[in-house]
């Protein structure tokens, strides 16, 4: 793996779990109860670098790339984009954790990783001790409340779901520009990001296969994921759930994340942190403190 990525996670070991779906790349470090961390769009597991080493003092921390992202496998989307359903992406992570020897674990997901975490809790309730979701409300609720303000702020939800290969070609014309513009808009500029982490995001996102896979992720979210959510309309996340969101972000401005999660989970707590979208990088100390209190 690149030196920049290795230096972000001192003491962590890089592994590739070939038997988990299309193959899942991850880093593992620390000791204690297992804690799986899942990233969002358009990043990789490197987003956790500011808090993972501290968490590793109390937990066995696994920072994983979702299918389609980072150095994990990137299969074709298949019929109805089912290979990028949150159901498929959640199953990858359960298989990866089992391969590491963990049949039950705690879980945190930011952005897309939070949506995978939500589905993982519904499909594999026996596997999850506790779950944290960062800067999201449930997908069904967010689509259901779409208005001009949301569509303007989250235009990428509607851009990325356009049929192949329109978004792929447009993003592929200058992927580094697109990535920097996207993450900068969500966080008030790119100065919040460690140059080593930013280099990892750029390296991975410049791959045409990643661009296509991440579009497939969003296409699945607007179709088959909503079908799965409708089928589970009355299902509730049974384990304790922590919702954190940025007080300078779109979710805080346009949604009620605590109430939204209380509508789909039994035991919910949480609050806004002084941050934009990228809590673990913009407000790492506050995020770390919330995690330590909740997961301990």
C-alpha cells in the first residue's frame, strides 16, 4: 500500500480479505472489543486516521473500504444495480469481520458507510452490539422529503443516478477537481484534510472503475435500496444507536436526525457536533469523545 496511507495508521496492519464479496481491503489495529469503521463518499477508510489510533487503545479497530471504493473490489453493478445494494455491501463487511474472527462487533458509519451500517443492523442484527451513524438521516426519509433546498444541496444524489455513462464521463474528465470541489463544499474548504489522506482520496477516485462503482452505489440507493427499505418498513434497529451530525451541515439544516433515527430504531441518542459533514476529520476530538463514551 502507498506510504501515505501507511503513515496515517501507525501500528495498523493492511489486509485484503479475498473471501468477502469481491474482496475487501482494510486496516486493523489495537486490541479489545472489535469496532468496525465504514467511510463515505467519495473517500476511503483513510477518513478515520485522526481517531482510529486513539480508538485502538481500547478496541480492535477495523477500518474497511466499502465495495467499489478505495482498494476493495469493484464488480459490475448487475441487474437493478444489485451488486451495490446496501444489502450486498453490508454482507461484505460481515464476511470480512468473520474472516478476522469477529462474529459480533460494534460499528460506526459515516455518510454511505452509515447507510451500509443501517442495512447491516437490519439484515444481521445478531452481529451488531452498537452502531453509530454520522451525518445522515435514513435514505428513505431523505428521498421522501426532497424539495428544492435538498436537491440543490445534495445535487449529486440526482446527478450520480443518471444512466451510464453520463456522470462517469463528466466526472472522469477531471476527477481530482470534482473530488476536491465536492468535499470542499461539504466542509468549508479542503484545509481540514490531511494532505496524506487527501492524496489517498485522489489516488483512488482517479480510477475510472471507482468512479463507475460509486455511481452504481447511488443508483442502487435510488432503486433497489428503497425497495428493501419498503419491505422492511416496520423493522427497527434493535441495538443502541448513536446519531451524530455536523451543526454546519445540510442534514442539520434540513432534517431532524434524532427524530428520523428514532423512527427506525428502538434505542437512539445523539447530538450535533461543531463540524461540517466530515466529523471525524473536522471535529476529531469531539467525535472521539462521543465514540469512547458510547462504545465503552
